[in-house]
């Protein structure tokens, strides 16, 4: 299927490795030029070189601290200069699993909560605020936020709070920007295979979902590409679980 993405321009945060890198690769394979952003330039540069060689698309590495207003504004301005505009925003920058243990109320700290929320929730808001005027001006765009299935379960106070907030943020964006041709949706991955996943983690995750195996980062990336497509305009403001199915839970 032709996703009609050739020539589109994307900004993907948290893209030097893991799910973000897989997303950038999937979009580039569909003909998208991509700015990849993260904190550290060295791994970003290596990833940009790898993806450009694999796809033949323009992959530009730019550093950002999504916890800082000025850094995010500078990123978006630089991305627009690099690509000539931005059509697709994928927010993925966050601390995997949360900044600190918070399985119990005693373990949860306001410092960890505020740090995580600043980088992930407020960071997603900052990036959307900076990109949205460009999408509205073009009367077309896609915002895809990567959350996490901790939003739908207990066991980590901070992770549950931050990922639940991502869905709330995204629905607000969808309702406001939808009339301008811009959609916004959330993907909540569960445990996902990346470069750092151990065999022990794979077995544990496989035993916790209904497909009996771990979901690969490339599968999350495929879903992002679908939502980024002009063919996906009927989907707006939705939260999509992508963790291989949660046993004994009915979502409706």
C-alpha cells in the first residue's frame, strides 16, 4: 500500500535509539525526510548517517532538551530550516520507564514526578506549540505522541500519571487542530524490544500479553507510519494500545 508520504517532512524526538530510531527509519522508508532530535549529538549523528544510508532520504540530527522552552523553540526553527517545513511531529522524548522507582506512594517523589512531567508531558506540549502554527498554515499535519501502557495500569505512580496526561494533552490538540486538517493521536506501547532489551526481559514481557511474544520497535514504527499517512484522516484524538494485548481487560 502506498501511504502517500513521499516528500513529507517529519520531526521525531527521542530518536537516536530505540522506538524513536525505528520510527524515523519507518518514515524514511516511506519517502519522508526526517529531523531526528535528542540530547546528545554523537549518537544522533551516527543514527542519522545509518538511516540516510539505509533509505536514501535526508536525515538531519539536531540536539534538544525538551524540558526547556528555548531549546524546543530553537529545535523547531532549525528543523523548518533544514527541511523547508514540518508536516509530521512524533513526540517520543522521555526517560524510559520513568525517572525513578515509584511502585509505592512512599517511593514516589514530587521531584521525580515533576522531572518526568516536564520532559514528557510539558515537553510534548512545548514541541506541539512550536510546530502547530506550521501545520495549521499548511492546512494539513499529523501529531503522534508516544505514551506508554503504564497509563492503563498501576505499579508505577509517575509512569501512570505522565502517560495518562499524554492522552489528555493529545485529545485537546485533536479537538483544537482537527478543523485545520491536523490530527493528533497517541500510541501506548507496552514492553517493546529495542537495542537494549535482554532475553530475560523478552521472556517476562511475552508472558504478560495475549500474543505470547514481545512487540518489536518496528511494529510501533509501522503504526506511526499509518497514523502519519494522509489516508488516516478519520482517526483523530484516539489512544491506541500497542502492547500485544492486555489479558482479561476489555477496553471500549
